C-alpha cells in the first residue's frame, strides 16, 4: 500500500483522460443525433424506397461491433486519409450511435398518436410544419429515457478508443498501472470514475426529463 | 470477349483472397462463437439468480444483487476485462504475500474473457429477467400458494416458465450484443475473429479489405442469429403473453 | 340560389376488400346544418375525411366553395384552412396549452403576428366559454373542455364549413351537454356544419337536413321531421325506431 499516494497523485491525470472520454461521448452523441433524427424521420414519413434504405442502414450498423467500425476508420482508411485517433473515435461511435438513435427516435415518433398529425393537417399545416411543431416536440420528450440509456452506452463504448491509442481514461489508467505496478487498484479506480460519469449522465438526463415534463392532470377538475 | 478475359482474373483474385483469409478467419469465427456462447451461458447462470434475488430475496440479498447489477452495467466491458485479467493476478500476489492461496486468481486470457463477458452479460440479463418476473402479476404466486405450493415451488413452476418466455425477445437482443461485444477480447490477445483479421492485416497490409470482410462476417452472424432467435420466439410464444424490454 | 359550399360527387373508397363508400353524392349550402346518422362503420367518418382530403377517395370529386379539392394539383393545405374539423378523440396538441392550441394554426399556417393571434385565440376560447382555462394543458382539462378547445381551434381558422366527426362519442354523459351547447350556438350564428353523431336530440333540434347512411350509401335524405316521423325507407324507420325507443315517446310530446 506504499503505492497508494502515488495512485492518488495520479488522479488528476486520470481525470484529464476522463475529460477526453466525456468529449468523445458528447461529440459522438451529437453526430448520432444529427444523423439519426433525419433517418428516423425518413423511416417514418419517407416513401417506400427511402424508408427501406434507412432500415437497411440501421440493420447494417447495428450488426457491426463498434470496435470494427473504429478500426475501419482508423486503419482501413489509413492509406487514403490518416484520421487522428480522437476523430476516428468520435466518427466511429457517432456512426454506430446514429443507428441506435434512429431506432429509438423512430419509436418515439411512432408513439405520438396519428391523431396529432391528422389534427395538424386538418388545420392546413403542411407536413413538414406538422412534423416540426407538433410531432417532434412531443416525440423528443418521449425519447428522453431511451436516449439517456444510449448516452450511457456511448460513454462506456468510448473506452474502446483505447485500442487506437488515444490517451483517454482507460489508456491513462493502463499507464498508471504500469508505472505503479498496482493494476488492480488502478483499474478499479478507473471503473469507479466511469461509474461516476455514467451515474452523473443518467441523473442529469433524469433532471432534464422532469424539467420538460408536461403538467399532469390536476387532482380536481374545475 | 473482354468480359471473358476478365473472368479468370476475378476468379484468381477471389481464390487468392480466400487463401488469405481461410482458415484464419474461420478459426476466428469459431472462437468468437465459442466465447459468446460461454459468455451467454455464464450470464444466464449469474443473471437469473440475481433477478430472482432482486425480486424475491431478503433485503441484504436484494442489496447484493443490485450492487452487482449496477456495478457491471455502470462500467465499460473493457474496463471489467482489464480488472479481471490484469488486476486479479495483482490480488493473487497480495494474497500469496499474506500466506493465503491466490494462484487460482491468475487466469489465462480466454478464461478471463469468459468471466468478464459472463458477469457483464449477467448484469444486463438480470434486468430483463427482473422486468419479466415483475410483469408476471402477483396473482400468479397467490394462486400457486393457494393450492399449497411453497414460495420456491411457485417461483420455479409458475413464475419462471412464463417469465423466461416474456424475456425471450430481450434475450435475443442479448445474443446479438454478445457476439458484437465479444470483439473486445481481441485486446487481451484472445484469437477471436477480429484478432485473426488483425493478424492477416499485419502480414498482408490490406486493412480495408480484411476489416470490411470481418465486418461483413459479424453482420452475417448477427443477422443469422436474429433470424434464428425470431423463429425460436415464434415457436415458444404463448398467445397474449408479450412484453417490450430494451437493452439498457 | 347560392352556390353550395360543399359539393361531393360519387365518392368511392375501399380499404382492402371492404368498400366503405359506394357512390356518395351530396351538397351542403351556406348556413345549413347537415347531420349524418347511421350504424357504426358505414363510412360516415370516411366521408367527412374525404371532404378535407385527410383521406383520398378512390373515385369521385369534392368541391369547396367552387374550388375542386380532389384536383390533381390542388393546394390542399390552403383548402384545409377553410375547413374546420373536430375529431372524436379531440386530438389536442398535448405539448401546447389551450391557448397555444388555438394559436398554433394562426401563427404557423395563417402567419398572423403573435399579438394578433393571441387576441383572436382568446376571443375564440371565450366563444366556447373557456377563456379562464387558456393556460392549462390538455392533460389538465376534462373531456368536454378538451373538445370545446378543439372547436375553438377549428373556429380560429375562420372556416367556411365545420366538420364534426362524432364529437361527443368519447365523452362521459354529463360532459356531452356543454359541447352540444357550443355546437347549437354555432348553428344559431349561421355556421355551415356537417355533423356525424348519434345524438338524436341534437339532430332533431338543430339540423336543417339529415342523412341516413348505411353500407357506404345514402339511404335517405331530408328534413329531420321526415326521417324521424314519416321516413320513406323502411331501414331508416328501423334504425331510428331503435334509437327513439331509448328516448321514448316523451320526446315526441315535447315537440
């Protein structure tokens, strides 16, 4: 246990790595959302061809391990373009997440009843307006719990970027473990930090969900 | 005429490619399937009791089960793998230093992979089973007790047969996830499909082709498994008994 | 003789192998209240939805104010602005307050400035008696209140005709009255209305003309007195007989 102060001393170094972890997660989730939402809309509202293509995209990307996608972007493209590990990581995780986000957003959009769209169209709203102002505001609220899950998954998957050498949390943990010869303690510490991050993510999204919640029926009606 | 001339070239190219990837990737596929299967079974053995403990157990047992589930669902699989493969030998030396038997904690990479995948999957499976068990109304147990069954009998004979069917869709998802996530064991040098692919790349310097092939194989495995699981679901379905659970 | 506001010619619609509308034609003039009755599933709702093209008929044509709705290049969205629709399930926008529900059509479709829309929306809510519930969300309103907000939402668009698709069928009995009151008021004010309903009291009291539909065709058409008392078609008598059984002879004496 004489190494304990050493380990404790390396916590700032590890937390810096955790910063990379959070950064990758945030960028990947954003990419996943920006790609996943249009795809989900295509899947629900598009014509047969577009909808099938979107479905195929989803099936293909959900059948590939994130690690393989990461390697394709990092090693596979290396002869054409050399992507830095951070970018490869964000893109790989983003692309994988887009398929899962497409599915969860699709579920949320479909659970906003068809009556909402009908009423909007009956007012003379064009389809796009109806989707943007009536369906999506409700769908996005409904999607928050599932999205919170996805955020946790991406956070955990960000550890895979270890395999392409990025100095994020896990890679740094490995360095500290090698330096202090205390792999067990260091990796457990690493796990604790990840746990903290996941916990914080879930909690903050819970808060967001509660803040966005629509008022429920009052106990007494007039 | 030109098409005919191209054909032997294409065939030759394909044959050369095949020589490159077989039997390497083939062995990799077997390893991946093997690791996934063991991981799933271990997960079942860990997850089902954990779920039952969480629903029916006394408080201390519930706490224990919840702790296990939260720990393994709240941390990345790769980190769990490292703790088990690199961390346990550390604990072993420490135990030995205290004069206690510790050698058994030093696991080879395949066994470490089995255990990490098993414990990880078990935590997720526990949640699916818990959802399914809780969806089986309390009335079922009441009726079972009313005809004289003990709590244990009621759980085993009445609740679990229904719960396992309810959990089947979520469990099918889990099989697909397992095959995909098993790819991380390549990092601790278990010769799975991805590892074999990387090995071929190191010899032939054609990362894109090999990785795309590896990706296609994973995709094929996942699709085949999903189709098979879908058929299994249809076979076992009881009309009126359905539940939607997502992988967390 | 003013041009009919709504004209429907030979509508056909089938879902799969079931033909829901088998050649329906009708005309509605300005200020008329037309009530459509008939057994469930006989195409009444489909007919309404064909008028504002929420459902596209397989065959047949529809005109609104002389403009053909079913024309291939018709600006359907623009046409829908002039047709108000009230649904059985209300379909209020759950993420908007009552006021927001009435305003959204004004600001987004009619492109009204916000202040003007706000005032008009409050006016319409007042018209249905709900100005004090303006800031409540649909989940906080009773069924009858929701439907009245839905009526206000449709009225806000200044429609030429209002379509009511079984507006009270999803309401608890004690809440039906408040909605019918609003509808009666609209009729008195001269709104052109097409109403699909099972509420025979309303039909008899308010309608200028009634239609009995069954199996996708119009069986009988005429003023309410005709359908209720000396119907030409036996099936009409049978259907209404069963209904008025519930009401009893008392209602006849009230006339």
